[in-house]
C-alpha cells in the first residue's frame, strides 16, 4: 500500500501545487515523446485546478486532453464532463491542446439508448491510439469509494476490475446515466496518478479506505482484490503493491 497525502488548508493552494506537479510530469513525458496525454475528471470541485492548469506555461499544442470518465449525454446536458472541461480547462493558452472526446457528440445527441452509446464509446476508446497511454491521470472520488465511474453496483463492475481493456462501459444503478471510463487495470498501470480531494467528507472516505486496506488479511494480490472488491476501486488501488496514489487534499 502506497498513498502519499499532500495536505493544504485552501483549495487554491492545493490546486497550485497539483498544477505544478502535473506540469512537471507533462514536460518530462514530452522529452521522450512528441505528444503527451492528460486525463482529468469532471465535477465542480476541480474547477480551481482547471483554471490553474490552463495557465501553466506548457507547449499545449503537443498535449492531448481527455477524460477519465464521461457520462453518455449531449454537450448541452448539465452532467456533461466534456462541456465542463471545454469551459474551464481548454481556455487561454490551453485552448491549443488537442481535445480527444470519449463520447461522440453526434451519437449522444441523437441516440435514445445511453447504454448503446456507452458500449460504442468504450469500443471506440479502446481502438483510439491517442488514448492508449496517459502521461498523467487526475482522479476524483466519491464518498462511496468510487472513481472513474467505477461503481460497485454496476452490473459491469466485475468485468471492469478484471478486464485488460483500457476503457469499459458501465451502467451504475444508484447514479444517473450510462458511462464510459478507465478500467481498474488501466489505473493500476498508470505511472502518474493523482487524486483531487476537498473537504472533511472526502478525507473521511480516504481514511476509511486506507484503514480497510491496512486491516485486511494478508493475501496474494488476486485474493486481496476479491476481498476488497465491495469497497470499490479506490480501495483496490490503495491495496495494490505497484500503485502509488498522490492525494492532494484541501481542508476547504
């Protein structure tokens, strides 16, 4: 188990520290490759981070930006992560970045079946060379322990944590919309993986998951994964011996 916590009092200070770390990772990635892929999560809490990322002095024309996960909705929908990123991250100098959508806008706008859109989006993402490997992944977290739309109540959860495919389609039962997002194995294989966290409830969730992993019986990795499966993907990432999660947490 390797979790490194970086604690800050204010969200703005935490966002600046994480933006600086991401800039360094992207610059390092571009030293050995012509392009670098940044994957971000949606929601309202990372908006201060998006603003600071957008102002980073980076060669944005060499950077691809996409999502850790997306809901299969049109851009005009209030739940669209793509629209959120377009408004708050792909602005100023960062507008030169190449946007790589997870969900086809035309398909999402005209399809009546979100699940069909999710399945097609997952297949397309797995065949998209631009999404084959990220330089940096920034995760969010839910108080139930989910991340990247990997909900344990989704019928596809077992497949999502076992498949070697990079992206999976999911249909959570307790959350709206069919989704497409990174699989557990894709997250395990990620070199630079950050968790953005804000507030007492998120910290309590992380502390609960760390305690759960710490108190789990010592088992081979596969058996430990089965033991912790109901706790959700963040617990499994925390437990995995090859994963280092860098948590940037602000008290408010």
